[in-house]
C-alpha cells in the first residue's frame, strides 16, 4: 500500500464542515464525511474499513478533494442521452393527474397511463410511453396497485 502524500490547506476542515451542513445528497455527504476523516489524520485503510467505501474509491475522492476542493466530491455529468422526463414535465404530469380526464376529451372518468401520455404529448410535445408515465407515477406514489375482483373462497 502506497503512502498518501497529500497536504491539505488549513481551511480544509472548516470547508468540509460547511459543505457537510449544506449538502442534501446522501452519497456526497458520505464522501465528504470520509474525506473529512482522512483530512483529520485517519489512515485511508481505517476509514475505508469503517465506511462503505473501498480503499481505491476513497483514495480517488481524497485526491479529488485535494486538487479541486469540495467540487471534486460532486458527481461528474454522466454520459448518455438525458432523460425525457424533466422535473418540469413531472410537475406538469402531477397537475394533469389532479384534473378531470373528461375535461381533456377522454371517454373515461379515470386516467389511464396511455391517456396521460397522449394528453401530455399534446400539451408539451414530449412523447412518452405509457410505461414511462407509469414509472413516474409509481415513483411519486400516486399509482395505487389495482387488484382483480375478489374471489370467493370455497367452503
């Protein structure tokens, strides 16, 4: 195991303390806690054994903090296509769910995921599948499980 030869500025601990108070994302909070322990003088191996980080992951976060400050602890942008469902679109869907489907030329008094996707596409121009709508509603706990008709038990 190689010796970690990093020197942190005097303001490293107060900076991490402030960052820990301000951050709301759990993963970043755990990273900052682990890096703080290393800045306090604990060994990398000791910290990685006591927290849910591998030695190499913790070493990476400590080096990023040393080079970039607290910005080094934040996730980098991920590659790939950005999701179609933005926060604004999800809020629009929430408002749509609260409205009466009959006002949107539906033939049913309750929304289906397919009808929500159709109305959402008409209003916003964003095409979503019924499964995507279902997933968003399920994550937001608005979609209650439906059960089939009750079966009578044989006597």
